[in-house]
C-alpha cells in the first residue's frame, strides 16, 4: 500500500474540498454500505477535530472525529471512525485509532476517552484497551455499545 498523508484540523480550517471528501466517505460507508439512512450532518462537526488520511491520489481513505472534554463531557470522545473499503485489512484502521488516541491523550492526558462502538467491532476497540460500559443499544437500527478507555495514571 502506498504511503498515506495524515491530516488533523478543526472544522474552520477545512477547505471546501476536504469537507466534501470527508462527508462523501462518511456517506459511502455509513449510509450506502451499511444501508442506514441517518442525519450525518448532526451539528457536531463544528466542535470537533477532524483526523483523516489521503492516499497518493488525494482520496480520503480513513477518518475519525475527535472531541476534547468540555463543559458537557468530562471525557474525550472519538466518533465517525471509518476506513474506505479500498484500504480495509491493511492496518489503516489501527493506525487511525492509534493516532486518534495519541492526540486526545496528548491534549487531555488525565481524561478517559469514550466511543460508541458498533457491536461487531468490540474486539477491535478492546485491542486499544477500550472496555464496554452500560448496556448494548440500537442506534439507527445497528447494535452499539458505549466503551471507555481509562487513563493510565
């Protein structure tokens, strides 16, 4: 696989082309592949850091949305984690998650990190020391489980 170009930026710094490419990939994976019509433009993008990778041709192939702790959450959050079908099973998802965790731990070192995992990916997230919290639930007709990765203090 060719080398990927990783980028991290707040919403206000995204170019229109970057935003379009990110939204396009999110729709390809979450709406089309998973046949799950839902409102992806949920008003949270403006409050997130956006982490993504582009392939040699400039195509977005991996993405995650990162949130620092704020007045509403005492923990950091990772969401909208995805890889393009073209790079799956090549370690890109592992690199994406490690980069997301590293950045959040650097920015908020004493805070846990949470995510809402699709149940079929629990083992993947457990490999990063995320542990299930609460009960399993349906979100957009897909089984999910909240998970948390505690601090290593």
